[in-house]
C-alpha cells in the first residue's frame, strides 16, 4: 500500500509537536490547508514551511554591557552649553503671555458657599 498524499491536521501536529489548533491556523494562514468537505488535510511536504513560519525573529541584545566614558556618554547630540539650558529654563519658568484675543481680563465673581 502506498503512503497517502496528504495527512490529517492531527497527524501533522503530532509530527511537528505543535498543538492541533496552531498547526491548522498556520497552515490556513499560509494557504497550505487542504479542505475537502469537512475534512482538513495537509501535504507532508509542507511541514517544513509550517514549522519555519512559526520561528520567532532574532532579537538584538538590549545592552552590550560595554563600559562607557563617565562624561559625555550620551548618544544624543550635544544640545548646547549649560548657560543655554539655564536660559531656556528661565524662559519656561517665566510668566506665559495671554492667549486670549482681547487683552482685557474679566472680573472674578466670588461664589458663596452653601452649607
């Protein structure tokens, strides 16, 4: 007897050591799921492609652990001198200009407290 051309999703999952639902979803996403009526089958030659599509992407290390100089180790460009930074901070701390269209201010109406 010759080997079948396709295998069930369960058989594919067992060969890959994957959950059945994952195997079916990945095969469907890749267009490799063969559906005939209510039967779902997979070509065994497609198993390597299913497995490779489940591989995670390589991630670079967040930190190299290399020592950096104690002063000026920032990778950001130099923003200027300390005096420039202090000048900008003073401007930001100063009173902001009025954003209303008219320069006149409205009177403040005190509210009485109700007990």
